[in-house]
C-alpha cells in the first residue's frame, strides 16, 4: 500500500505532530500522520526531541523521493565497480524497508 502523499508538514501549531494536507472540492483540510505528543509524554521525551522526531518524520516522503532519484543516477553511471554495486543494493534495501515493511 502506498504512503499518504506529501508534503507532510511539521510546523506551528503542529510542533509535535506530522500532518498532511489535501484539497477536495476547493476545500482544504489537514489530517494527522503521526502524533508524538501523547506517546512521548508517556516515554518522558523532551520537547526538543519530540520536535526533532516530528521534523524527521515530516521529511520522510521527500527523503524517499531523493533516494530513488540518487539510485536511478547511480544505476545509470554504474560501471560494475563493487562499491557502487554495494551502494545500489543498500539503496534498494532501504526503499523496500521503508515502503513494504
């Protein structure tokens, strides 16, 4: 199953949440992708750490897209060198890990 399309947003007033926006019939609405507030309070995580985690989660769709772009470039310039082949393999594994569970 594909992930919710980006962009994912983490900014005021959603400092401890990651939200995604959508527009339908000229109406915009936001929905929560991740809520780090209640969980992190139970785990005694600081506000700074909660905000850092939310920023990292919010950047996930863009990071995934960039890894796919770099992977395509690496495959296009690959001349069979072992180190490039290994990095291509690692990128493919990360894509599978992040998209297929």
